C-alpha cells in the first residue's frame, strides 16, 4: 500500500469533514473545539518552564553586587538601603538609592536615578497607590512618583516595587553597591519537591491526552453510517477506515488552529496567572521543540485512535454491524497497565530525600500507566455492572438499555473525569503527607508581638532604638513598642576568643527576654540557661572590666571599657517574641555609660491593638517614617516553604483549568450524543413518552457510569497516593475528607453538565424531529 493511496483517502476524508454539509462541518467544529481546548492547555503547560526561567533571569538582574570590605565609595558606586515593606498581605520590594558619582550603576528598569523625595514605582504599585485601597500606603510611601519601572526590572506585571532617592543613607546606614546582576547557581531542589513537580505535570496532562483522544471520536455513529454508503460505490473496508481517519485528521488540524487561538487569548491574560508570582504575556513562550511535538502528536493520535476504534466496527454496504451482541470484554489484559505502572514505581519506594533523585522518566511512565489503566478498566466495569441491572421505572429502563447497548460510549464520556479525579486524589494525599516536611514551627509568639523591626550593625537605628520605639508606640493601632539594643563584650580589647552578648533596654523590655527577680533602672543581670552559657561564664563575672567591641568592625574605633557591677543579679533566660533565647548580660539604660559600643544591632517588638482597623498597616507606616531601613518581620507561629506553596498554587490553577476543560468536553460530547439520537427521542415523544421521563433517563444514563468512574478513580487514586508516600518515606495516612471532596467535585461537574444539556434535550424532543429529506 503506497503513501499516495493513504494521502488520497485521508484527503477525501478531510473533504467530507469540511464539505459534507451542515452535519459534516458541525461534527468537525465540535471535534476542533474539543481538541483545541486540549491543545491550548498543552501549549500553556509547555510554556510554563520558559516563564519561570524568564522570571529567574529578571530576579538575578536586579540582585546587587556589593563592594568588598574596606573598599571606599567612588564615582562608580551606589549607596543602597533596603526598604522592603508589606501591604494588604503582599510584599513590596523597596530600595533607597544614593548615587556616589556620575558612573553609579543604575538598577534595571530605570532610565535615571530618582532625586531625593522622588521615587520610581512599578505599574502595579502605581495603580495601588492611586486606588482607594492605597490610602494608608500613600501615607507610608509619600515620595513623589516621577517614573515607572520598566519590565526588565520587575519579576512580573503584578510585582510591587519601588526605588526612592535619598540623601540620608550615610546617616541611616546602607551598603555600597558596585553593580547589578548575579550569576549565582540556582538553588537545588530537593528530590521530594522535584517529584511533586513531575507528578503535577503528569496528573494534569494525562486527562488532557485522554480528552483529546475522546474528542476526535465525536459523532462516530453518524460517520460510520455515512461510510456504509461508500461501500455501495466500491470502497473496501480499509479504504473506509482511511477515510474515517482523514475526517478525524481534519478535526484535529482544526483543533490545532483553534488551540493556537485559545492559547493566544490565554497568553494575553497571563498577568492574572500567579505561579511563583505573576508572569508577563511574553514569558509564556512554548519551547519550539515541545510545540512541534504537540503539533505532530495530536494529528497522529487522531488517526491512530480512529483506526483503533474502528477495529470493532464492521461497515458493510447495507449498514453498520454494531447492534449485534459484542463479545464480553476480558479483564486480564486490562490489568497489565496498572500493574506495570506499580512495577515501575516499586523500586523507588523508600528513597525520600536521602537516597538521591527520583528517575523522572520512570516516575512519569509509571504514573501515566496507572492513570491510563483507568481508561482500560472502566469500559469493562461499566459493561459488567450494566449487564446486571434490571427493571424499574421507565426512565431507569431506558437508561439501562442504552448503557447495555453502548457501554463503551458511556465509559468514554467519563474517562477524562475519572483520570483527573484519580490524579487529584493521589496528589492531595501526597501534599498532605509531605506538608510537615515543608512546614515548621517558627518559635514566634504572635500574642506577645505581631511585628518585629530590626537594625543591623552600622545602621543608625541601632543607636536610637528606644527613641524609635517611643515614636512607634504613639501610633494609633500600636498597643506597645519595646526596644532592645545589643552589642558584644570581650575580656580584653584584643582577645575575642570568648564573646558575651550585652542586651540593653528598660525593665519592661528586659522582661521580654528573661525572668527577672526584680528590676529597677540601673540594675544589671547575668543570664543563665541561654544558648551560650560557656562564653557568658568566662566573660560576665561581676566586678570584671570588659570591653564593648563590634565584631567585624575594621573602622578603627577603639573598644570601650566597662566594669560589670559587683551587684549584678542572676536571671533566667526566656524566649523573646521571635523565639530566640539570649545569653550574656542584661543591663538597664542607666547601668551602662552613654554610647557604650556603637551598637551591633537592635530589635523593636510591636504589639498591636486588635480593636483598631488595619493596625498592622498603621504600624508599618510608623516604622517607615521613623527609619525606612529597619527590616520588618511579621511574626507567625508556623511557616511554610515558598516553593512548596508555589507548587500547590500551580496545582490548583492547573486542576481548575483541567476541570473546566473536562466540563466543556463533557458538555460537547453530551450534546453530540443527543444530536445523534434526535430521531429516537422524537419517536419516543410521538408515542406518548413524557419529557420528564426522558430527562430522568438521560440523568440516570450519566449517573451510573459516573458513579462507577468515581469509585474506580478513588481506588486507583488512593493506591497511587499510597505508593507515592512510600516513595517519599512518609507515613501513609488517608484523609478521607479530601478524597470525598475530590470525588464530589467530579460528580458536581458531571451534574452541572447534565443540567446544562437539558434545555437542548427538550428542544430535540419534538415530533418534527422525525422529518427527513
């Protein structure tokens, strides 16, 4: 058989699909829409890696290169201060800039440095500042907006960022920057997180592939009856198969065109996608190799699926032999796929994070075989159960008889939802099981302080922490602001082998870090039970002269001597609001000479008044006005890995798209089946069958395979989830509430599709549907 014959017959089938009247192009359009939706989702998926890579490149481009220790400022350097903040649950990237000369490095996205009192903002931040919701933020970022940061300086379109000019960084303290851009190696992802990413892609794409395979078979019964006419004019069986494949090929090619259009539309709305943050439309750029693979694989799959489906159909010149009782489906070979999948996954059980990386190809193949095994098992299950169903109301009998005559079509209708729910259940079990690996107790006590503001060595705020605390404490919404300053003590000016911390503050502030026997201004305490009791015991001896030193300070400042009072009391260390247990010496403000040390750092703990609306935002504004270089931290009892949360967010977005895709495909498939049965429905109505009976029969006809599909997908999903948890070396637990929720979502999608198909059903149930030409 030559390629010319294949090309001739495929082309003839394509002409039938496009030029075969309303019925032909309607079927082609339905197939094209179904395939197009799947292609669009595949293209979006293939574009995600390039979008994440583009974000990483822009993130590296705005990272700073700092001057080495002792390097002096010059014309080619920039003084920069961190001024990050948070508003409405969103982080805002902020930097204060003070160029040291005409050749100072310019941050990406800026055309020139903002002058003091001016700032350049991202488009998203500019929009937020101008909105009614940004009233409190305008009080905090009160510099004049004179420029918009370009895309090359932003992570994404929703990135909140600003650069503000300042002439006070020498007093506030800032780092000396010599350039922008970083070529640092990316952080290696641990094996379990890498496994999760592979699973998310496989679990989301497998239902799409199943759906595309089902979409190319829309209108199969009418097509087969039409092909019988070709046998009357001399076509043989293989020629009709090739013509049918040509019709499917035309639908698949139309789907590729529509899919490209759907992808282009989705790409324009990429700003709304939150995956490791927002992405620019230009970031969603599919790899040419992957896009070519999709373009080749979809038409090839359409031809292969059509030829495979027609093996069980005998097309004769006088009709289609489809009504004869088919041979019963055998189960043994259908178990080969899931058993083979388990066999591939079994060698990786117990690997976890400690025994190297998982084989991505082996994991992907094993999971795909398990999920695709559902499509092999479901027709057998539907046929077996349907053959045992018996009498009941008329609507039930109509539904059962239809299932017994075409159990394969009923199973094909819900294959996609079954595969999607099985994958979702397995992923839900996996995420729940490994969540503890990527969540930790921070030790923070939000009941004692909601926000912590800290200053580092060399920051001006470290030397005036108490004044800043008083300023913040007078803000509406702040119940209390407590300041602690810190420096280091050594036994001699040159011997720094033993160092003890010195923490200074008021009695109330010191009680945040120690259990004090009693306290009045002028008292000192030696801490016991802290993290470094050995150094404390060696340095902090009452009556000894110690020296306040700044570790890492090469500026030439001489250590300051101080004699630890002989009356120093013993106190027991207590975790501060951030969970840190301190060691060393505590001293009230009057106990130390003014200016002791230059200050290695300071912490301000801010407790909020819950009765004041937006108290946290008011507190952040007060901190910003007091000193914009203070680093803020929201205190929370638990913390989750950003990467873990991003993967979970990606799963949610992908699962939503897949469920929408499957819902649309179910609706299209349901409408196509109803259209093929128009004459039958009209005949039943003409003979006196009530419309409510027919509507209930359609609902029952859908409910039975859906119930079986959900039962099978739940069993396969739990089995797959169990194996994956064992691979991650995590204790296997099944939370049945999410499992039931996933099954409920699947059932809800099918119920919604069935309800949406009722109006077209009622229109089809008219006697004039018997009219023919």
